């Protein structure tokens, strides 16, 4: 993956520096930047100010007030640019070689599972709302006595509040069942995680008389979107986690492979998978404000998965694909003892709540909100209201948002290796 970054940097460097002449100086040679400051020709990754400038410019930051001018190129060493660097300190261990820019301009390491690296790759090249945005300043202060620049990177992060927001997320997919798109019933939800795969719950893969999942509708951001505007993809393959056994609540996870690649744009973007790098004490689920609960629950109950042949057909305007009245409900991560007490062993949970493969969240205080959850929908976090990370997948449990009533979800982090082996089998 580091090679991929280097290639991108070189291409961008060639584009941004097309007006600069190569100085034809070897590594270690003395050089002069803009005929003013003396420097030394060093590899790109040894010059902190240079590599950070390239990283941020590649990530959409173009304001010259935030970033210094680009350094001149001395030469190349094994395709890596050798630049005229005026930093006071050079890196001895290529610290920034495995660095990337995350939402709000936060500098992070690429070290981690494949899913983490793909998350960073997607953020760099796709039109997320906060791409290229953030309070970032890379300062270089000239020290006359030392004849070099002290370099300081300042990133100010503003974390979003907890105000109610419409449930409009670019990674959400509505899942359809039936022989044709026109007659399909949209009963479950899933999360787009790559160009070809959607994550959902295993028990959503079959809807009784309506059959198996046949379609995924993406880019449905609000109820005003007509069915003619839906972007619908045929489902080519259902991949259920091997250890799932219906009607058990354990290992309730499945991947859906689309027949063609999902085309990403500002309305359709993949979510990240939780790999243990984030604070997960507070998360989000889909909810209905208490004033709309009775109407919304009626609609959503009619859209529950049919499990018997006498289930009546569900009119299209009463299915979850319309996202009627749904808002963000914030839920707290609960202690495992609370979850074990709430979910003792029974027919669907033979061993009770399993903290290793499941997660438990609920509302600690009575905030007046309640909600009805949709199977397969994500439990997620979004510290910057930009690129979402999926913590869990909704399975079967009581209504959410009620104080003292915890809800369990399939814990994504426990299944990342399985997901990676299918979604990104050839990625390093």
C-alpha cells in the first residue's frame, strides 16, 4: 500500500510541479530554494514539510495559506523524489511513509488491517463532504541562527454535536425481494462497504414468501426521492457467515455481492469497518421521534420480514425504503453485565449474550425518543459527520431508544478478517 501512496505522490508532484525545473542534484547535495534559502537534497519521506504538503494537497487541501510552497525537485532515487529541503530536522525512519489524511485533516497511520487501509484510500479519492476541509496549518518558521525551518503542524478538530438529524447516509442500502423491481418489497437494510459488496444481517437474506434478496437500492437520501430515481443494483451472490444457523442470533451477518460495480458519488459512498481504532462509547442508530412513533411503527411493522405464506403483500409506499420520519438516535455502549442480565440463555441465544461477537447499546437517560429498528441496518459512529464507521449490524431485538432496554448487534470487529477475505482478497 505504501507503493500506491508513492505512485500517487509522484503523479501529483509531476502535476503540481510542472512549472518547476529539476535541479539535477544528487541526494545529499546543497541546494537553494527559490534562490533564497539554503537547503539539502533529501528523499521526499525524510523531509517532513515536503511530504506533509504533498499528503494534504493530494487530499484536497489547496489553500496556500494552510500549506507552504512546494519544494523544488533535486532528482529522483528509485522513483522517489529527492527534494530541496530546508527543515531543521530530517526524518531517519521515514515516519510519514505510512501516513494518510483522515476526515477534518487529521494525520493518521495506515498501519492496520486491510479494511482500515481501504477506508483511508476511499477517503482520499472519493467526494466525501469533508474531503479537503479542516482547520489545518503547516507552518515553517525560519531560524536565522540555524539557517533552517522549524516545522509545526496544527490541526483543530471540531466534533459534531448530538442534535437530531434526518437518517440520510450515503452508505445506506435498502434491500428488495421479489421477481421484478416493480413488484419488489423493500424490507431490510444494509451498508455499502465497497464497489461490489453490501453488509447486512444473515436473517435478512431470506424473506419467506418474498424469497431471497434480489435488489439493493442506494442513494435514497430522503423520502422525496421517487422510485424512478432510485439507483438499483441486482444482487449476484449471497454470502452468509459460515457459522450462522437460523434462527440463532449468533453470527448474524451476511455479505451481498452486486452484479455490477456500485458507482460512487456524493450521494453514494462506502462506510468503514470498525477495526478497534475509534472511541465507540457513543453510537448512532436509526430512530423515530416519539411524536411520530405510533405512525412509524405501524408502517415498519407492516414491512417486517414475512415468515409465513399468509403474509399480505406490502404496498411500495409503506416500506422502509422511503425512510419515513427516521432520525439519528444516539445510544450508549453498555456494560457487558447489563447485557448478560438482559439476554439470558434462551432458544435463540443458547449461551446468552456473547460479548465477543455481539455488542450491547441503549439509552441511559429518558430523552423522550423511541424508535423501531430495521433488520440489517448499521450501528455506527461518525465523529466528524463525514465518513462513517460501522460498529455493528442490527439483528433481532426489542425496540431501540427505550431507557433500560439494551439492544444487541453483531460486532463487526470480530468478523473483519472474514469480510476482508471476501471483499478485498488481493489487497496487501
